[in-house]
């Protein structure tokens, strides 16, 4: 494990000391947890931003929108069929369920 040295403003030093006292955890553990949380949040924010950009790009592409609507219709039809089969009597055949 590597060591890192950093300078903290007085107000952060006070908050860290208070948390160390209240939690009983060593300050190095508290700082590791804080850093892990920060890095996780930033990764999530970047992933969300990338998804947002991709969604915006797809939304501005008419062909992509049409393809997405077709795929959604196919999935919806498959879901309806699966639901009909699940709700049908055990003796029903595929031909009897097709009308649903």
C-alpha cells in the first residue's frame, strides 16, 4: 500500500478529527472511504453523462428512432404472448392462444 501526504484546510481537519472521535475509525480509514466514495460517484456521473449523450444522439437520428420503435413493438408483442400463455388454462394449445 502506498502512502499519500496532503494538506487539509482547518475546517476539514476539524471535521475529520470529529468523525474519527465519533466513529472510532482511524483517520486513514475514513480518508480511504471518502476517496473511494468520491471516485465511485465521479465514475457514475461520467457513465450517466455518456448515456445521456448516446440517448440524445439516438433521439436525433430518425432511422434509429424508427428502429427502436419497431424493436419495442416486437418486445411488447412477445410480452403479451408470454402473459397470455401464463394466464391460460394448462390444457390450452398454442393454436388456441394465438388470437390473444
